[in-house]
């Protein structure tokens, strides 16, 4: 068993890393086991959190040192309920870039949780050794995520990754935003 990395805490949220055994249970459809292991209630309508769990699990099984650089569930403190996930897609690459992704359950949207969770994870990431920038890939039709990225200080670039536009902020260009 792995030791869970330290939670990232905000005023209303706990951002808790999922361990490989948590991810395996979610893939197997056993959210109750993960709830028992973590103490959090998982949403019955989307226990996979809208995340490519097998992809993250493969990366963690190949390198368990990536735990803090993968999936964190977003837990609403007041209800102890998982309301979404905030994910890094691995440690910084050779250029020092870390990619972030976010997603909330339908009933948790429009409460500022995505902004709060993303800002906290970006601040954590940008202060880690070797990180020079944070990026997100956002489809053109996802206006809500584009607005969130802009609020966080990410700027759309001319780059694409996996056929999606790349939004990025650099450590040196931080101005009163998460980045």
C-alpha cells in the first residue's frame, strides 16, 4: 500500500490524491470500497469522475513517485462528498510544463469549486521544483473551461496537443492569478 500525499486544502475543499488501489476499485465499479478507504462519499452517477482512470493507473504503476502528480478528488468539506476531480497529467516534462485538467459533477457546478480547486493545484504545482509553466488543453466548444482558464491566468497559445488548443501560464508571468 502507498502512503497518500498530503492533501491540498482550500476554504471549502479538500483535494485528495487517489492511490492506485483507489483507482483500481473505481475502475471495477466499487466506489463503496474507495469511500470506505477514504471516508468520502462518491457520486453514484459518475464514480469514474469523468477521468481516464486506466491511463492514470498505468502511469502510477510504472512510477509510484507520480502520486502527487495525478488524480485528486475534489471533496466538499461541508458534506464530505466528492464533487469532481482535479488532475495533473504527470510530473513536469523536459520543458518544465505540467498539464492540468478539471471536472465537476453536474450539481457542483457554478459554485466556484473549479476555480478554487484549480487555483490551489496550480499554486502547488508552480512551486514544485522543475515546474516552469502549467498548461491545459481545452476544446473550442468548451466555453466554460475557457473562461475558467482565463480566470486562472492561462492564455490560449498557437499550440495544439492531442488536437486541442493549449492554454498556458508561465511561472514568470504570474499576475494576481493562480499562475
